[in-house]
C-alpha cells in the first residue's frame, strides 16, 4: 500500500471513530435528559461528557498520536471530596 493511500485510510478511520464517539456521547446525554422527574436521582444535575484533547510522544520523543478523551461527569456537591479524590487518582494514572 502506498503512503498516500495509507494516509487516506487513516483519515477515514479517524473520522469514523470520532463520529462513533460523538454518537455514543450524544446517546448517553439524551438518556440523562430523558430521565423522568419521579425517577431516583432525578433531582441531581444531568451528566455531561467533558472532552479533553491529549497527545503522546513515542519513547524517542517523536509525535506518537493523540485524540480526544470523552468522560461522563456528574458532580454532586454532597460527594465532592470523592470526585476530587477520583480525579486525582485518574490524573496520576495518566501521568498528568
């Protein structure tokens, strides 16, 4: 496969996966929006995806790829310490 064809396939694959991610996020957010008022936890704020761009380098510091991470967050004031603890652990795991 020549380089230009490979790049075309990579571009199409990236666009497809980005579209899939966006469709999944939209579907979950629609579920949050449609929660009946009498349902358990309906008094809490709806969850929304937070999108965070990321980049990585290869072991020789060359560009190694990247993308956009989508994380569904629902932050409740009554459990704020847990959320902060969880986010701190996630950042340590990611090496941030």
